[in-house]
C-alpha cells in the first residue's frame, strides 16, 4: 500500500467546487439534474489544505450522485463543524434524490471492490473502487467520510477535513 501524497496549498473553496461541477454540467445533457451549491455564509473562502484530495473526493461523490440519480437534484453543501480541537473542520455533503442504499449494505460501501448490489452492476458499474479510493484520500487527510441514505429516496455522502483559514 502506498501512502497518498499530502500536498498542502492555498486555494479558493468556491473555485474548487466550480471546477468539480463544470465537467459534469457539460457532460450530462441527457439527465436534467440541477447541481446546486450551498456554502455556509461565514465560511472563509481562502483556505489551506489538500486541494487535490478534496477535489478528487468531491468529484467522485458528485459522479456517483449523478450515476445513481435519474431525476430530482444534487446539492453540494459546505459548512464548518465543531470538533474538540483547535483546527477548522469543513464538512462537504453531496445530497442526491437517487436510488438510495439499503442499511445492511452501507457498512461495506467504502471497502475496496465492494458493490452495493451485484444485480445492478451493469447499470451502476464501478462505484465500489471509487469510494474505497475516496476513503483512502480522506484517511490520508485524517478526516472522516460516511453516508446517510434511505432506499428509494436518496443519499447524502459526506466528508470532513481539517483546513486552515487564510485571512484576507
């Protein structure tokens, strides 16, 4: 197992989110799925953190949300969360109105090569490996990743990472 490289740099949070959304908006004309963002107003836009890791995980989760959602919408929410340390923690939530996940299947979702439902492999190929890689990125940033879901109602995939706010 190789370690994922931690490259910490300064970036604009809204630009990272826009850069993740742009290719999906251009490549999804067949599905009329609006992707909206809700960024907490008090959240600092200039931050230092692992921009590449955040972008890759966000991209994978948005890709899955599109893949598993036939109608409705996808929302990307970003907010700070309180933790009992002196770091600034940001929580990203990718909310969809897709097929959802059965409670029994959620525990293995982030395992390497796991597929939620073998019968849907042809329609929804490739989810397991992407989520395992997303978890490896989040683990390398000492963050957390998870999912809340209701079958046939949708899912909220989320991750939390520590960043530094860069004052203006």
